[in-house]
């Protein structure tokens, strides 16, 4: 029997992610943004000149993700003092 992470030519993405520790088993995936990008995004949003949608397009993330970042619902470890 084949290992569940190596099933045929086309892998089940959820099995592969779970096997490499990035799926529903509790490990986090690699971040799409860097700490410097988070600081820049928050700085740009604070000027009031940029919408969340525009910033999302610029950084290649969804508007809802921008909202979570600027409201400190995600990336909480990048504190205001660091900005």
C-alpha cells in the first residue's frame, strides 16, 4: 500500500499539506507577507489615502486580510511600537 502522502501522480492537496505539517493538523503555513510589508501596509492605511481594497491589490492579498491586519486581528506580534 502506498503512503497516503504519495497517492498517484496527482496528490490530494489536503493530504499533502497535512503530511508536510501545513494542513489541519495544527501547523501554520508560510506567511505571504513579511514583517516589513505589514508595517508598510499599516503605515499606508493610516494616511487615509488608500482603501483596503487598493492596498490588497497592491500587496496581492484579499481586502478582508488587509482589514484583519490594520485592525490588529492578525499579525498581532508586529506591535505598534515597531512601526
